[in-house]
C-alpha cells in the first residue's frame, strides 16, 4: 500500500474509523493473495490523494479480519463498500476502473 492516506482497519477500530467518520469512507475488503485486489490498489492510492479531505479510504484484510468480512457478507474480493453516516450507501465488486469507482462515490461526496 503506497498511500499513507489509506488506513488498514481492524475489528477493533472499524467503528471509530468507518462508522463514526465525518466523511464518506470507501472500505476495500481485500487479501494479499488476491490478484484483482492488487490491480485496484494503485487506483485507490490515486483516489485517496485526489479526494483527500472529501473521502476516506480504508482496507480490511479478509484473512485477518474474517469476522468483519462475515459481518458485511463479503463473499468475493475485492469488494468495495461505501459508508456514509455509518451506513452502507453503495458497493462495487471485482476490479473496477478508476472512472467506475469515482462515478460510484462522487454522488456521496
């Protein structure tokens, strides 16, 4: 993960980092072994920089945070869940283009 604007979150800090965030939060459910997850990582880095202050991006490793993955019904990765005000407002599954991700999140910024 290249961008220091993207935070790895765990079950311990998910509530504080995602549910109580003052800005929308895009949560990337991913795993180290997932090829498509690695493909979208640079896109998320770019978006984190471009939308700094408007959008927070967090990553949840489904291998080490299986409880969170299960809680949110993650059955395929990458899955991107967009939270606003502590609620899921949109989601994307699979490796998507930067444009597709941006088009999904922009209405919530």
